[in-house]
């Protein structure tokens, strides 16, 4: 079984910064992609950013230039540095890992429980 532990959410003023972390644990052999999605009240879950094993990144247009995703393959951990935060960034942020190979069966995808990010003055 694979578990995801998210941390780093909270309340921040507009223009402020937060850093989210998500550590994957369990009998993990490899993880193809790690990323973050978010869901605001009344809206669908949307992509924020993803990063592959080879460090190839993909960002939503709304966060380009403000957010930076990174990962530590040795620790199976993904980070999201969020700068210049705006009220519209307020959402629950979910960690996602794709094509996790545990050595047993086919690779699977997993979601974290989510961490609240609130941007407000």
C-alpha cells in the first residue's frame, strides 16, 4: 500500500508564499510523475503542476511564473513552492502520484487527502 503525507498548507496574505510537501511511503520501486491539483469550492479539481522522474515539468497557465514544482526522487517527495499568492489560489491542494510501481502487479495512481490553502487579507 502507498500512502501520501501532505504538509505546508495554511493561511497567508495576498502576495505571500507557502511551500507544500508530499511524501510518498510504502513499498515503492518507482514513481513516474508526481504533482499537485487543487479544488476550490464549487469548482472542479484542476491541474496545478506535475513533474516526471526525469524532472520534466508542466504548469497550469494561471500559476506559471509564480509556482515552482520540484521533487526528490530519493525521498519520493514532491514540493510546490507558491509565491505571489492570490485570493483565487484559495483551494484544497491535493498531491497526486502516477504510475507507482511497487513490484507487485500493475502500476497505480494515488491521491493525498488534501491540504487547505487560504489566501486572504
